[in-house]
């Protein structure tokens, strides 16, 4: 059997699974990265593959199948190369929809057509690879080549391509792989075929161009295993003039942290001020602090400067590196890993715990707000210790905030939710859990708000869609 069939089948399968793994990077900044996200991604890819298999089966039985493969290769390269541009153009409009509808539309727009094309190609390649006398050995060998490509496409994309380079470059790698497979498959003879090859080659470089256009005003950008990390610089923040630098994940408006370069030790954003004030007022003699979520490192540095023994867990190594390179963090208190896992493993107890971690714009990761996690924090807190959570939500009729309130109360006898006011709308809320009563009136500029009861959040059961 011709080895080029195996190679092409391997590459096409690699790219299909590689594209599926890039969905989290393109979808998460706008709609979150939850079990529902992946349920939608997998479903749409399976639907696209099913349609592609049927279409490929029909084309494979026709006399023009080899001629048709020229166009499938070229259109496949085009649809892959255009993914970043389509995302940048369409997603600002899709973000007005709900997460479920926005994710469904976004995944469909970006991936449905290329998935149909490559699945069709895979079926045609299978047909080409079978001898006139079909044998089980031939069928098994072809499926093995496809399966190995799928496995490597998943692993290489997840553990190497996405962490090591910008997502646009990953897309360009996929476009080049299909182009290489195209050259291996075809025998270019006619002038029209030469034109198709040249057109395909031009599209291979398109994602690099779109990345440069988008990032022309960015101070720094990098791609980690978990985020697209952007660093911006600005002469104003919240209407105040100055020399500011801030970090975002995937877009310019969702700010993860801000530093005043003229006064790096000043806490700029309100949530950081609130966390610091609460810890300083309610635990003035605290010595040991545990934090989940490092960000740009302003709170970490603040606790270090006050002489606290600080242990900070940050999931994303890329975030820590950027905090050192661009936000003047110089300490050694940060450990890379999952906050819950490392808290469980430590034998220390703490006076203050701070939870400041997000899996998207608004929501704390599910496993960090379950009753089991709060029970773990209670075990690791000293009797006069406090747990401080930076949450983003609406004080009125917010199912997640209400459920966090109920779940925290199932573990801690005293729970306080601080806000600047009773106003409706999305805002930073600071939630405090304590084993002893606290005098909330000592906190200036904020007051305790009343939040309704919600669903209890358990490791194995939550009815809140956004947390799954």
C-alpha cells in the first residue's frame, strides 16, 4: 500500500484533534471553559465528522474523487488559516448571547466546515488505501495510522504547541501540515493545479499576519498552557492619570491586575485594597498566609513586605514569569500547582487564607468553592484565622454568589459579604469566613450586604450550570 496514504491519513487526523484542542483557547476568553464548553465542542466536532464521513464516502466512490481532493486540500487550508480572523471579527457580536448559545455558535462558525472537509478527506484516503481485495489487515492498518495521528494531535497540541507559542502560530502549523500533506498526495501537472498549490501556500502564512495586526499596541504577549497572556501599558486607569501597566487573559477589557509603575507598592484595584484591609483589620497579628492565585503579584508582595510567611499557589507558570518580567515581583513565595491539592498536602496551618482564582472572567473554579474545599480550608486555619474570597458577582439574584454564601455557611459559623454598596450589577465582592464573630463596622468604605440562600455546592453535585 502506498505510504503516502498512511502519511496523509496521519496528518489529517492529527490536525482534526489538534483543532479540537485549540477550541478552549479561542472560546474560553469569551464564554468560559466549563464542562458545557467541552460538551458543545465535542458534539459539534462529532456532528461535523459524521457529515464529513458520509460526504467523503460518496465522493470516494466517484471517478472524480482524486480531482476533488485538490480542492478539499486547498479549502481545508483556507478554512483553518482563517480561524483567527473569523474569531476576531465574529466574537464581539457573539458575546452578547448566553454562554451556551455563544459557545455553540462560536464553535460552529470556527470549526464546523474545516471538520467536515478533513473528515471527508479521511474517508477518501481510507478508500484510496484499500486494495481491490479488502482485507482486515489493510483496514486495521489504516485505522491505526488515523488513531496515532489523533492521539499525537491531542497530546502535542495540548502539551507542546499551545504552551510554547501563540495560538495563531499553532493554527499556522496546522495549515502548513495540511499543505505538506497536499504536496505529498498530489502530482502537480496542469497550470491550474500549480495555481491551487500557490494559493494554498499563501494561506499558510495568514495566521501570522492576523496575529501581528491584532497585537500592534500590546507591550507583551505570550501563550501559556492555560491562557493567552497580554500585558498593556496605559497613561490612565479609572479616570486617573498615571503610568499604569496591566495584565489580561485574551482581551483588553478583562483586567487581572494593575500596577502603578510610579508607585509599584500601591494597591491600585479595589479588590486588592479590600482583601488587604480585611486581613489587616481582622487578623492584625497574623504571621502565616496562604493564597491561591498570584496574578501580577501585588498582594503577594504586600504580604511579603509586612514580614508575613507567605505561601502562594499559582496554577499558571506563565503568569508567574510575567509577574517577574513586567510587574516587578521579586519574591520566592510562589509555588506552581493546583491550590486545593497543595493546600491538602501541606502540614502547616495559617492565620489568613486568600482565594483569588478564576477559570474565566467571573467564576472561581468549581473545586475551589465546594463544601469539601471550604472544610479543607477550615482544617488548615487557626481558630482565630479568616478565609477571604475575592468574588465577582451581583449582590441581587446571583445564583453563584448565593450558593457560595450557603456553602460557606455550611462550614463556617460566621460569613460576611462586603461590597461598596447595595447597587445592582456585576462588581467585586469580598466574602469572609470566620470561626469567630468579627466586627464588620471596622471596615471603612464597605459594608456587609445581605445575600439570599442558594444551592449547596458539593464536589459531586452542583446544579449551577456555570460551575460545571
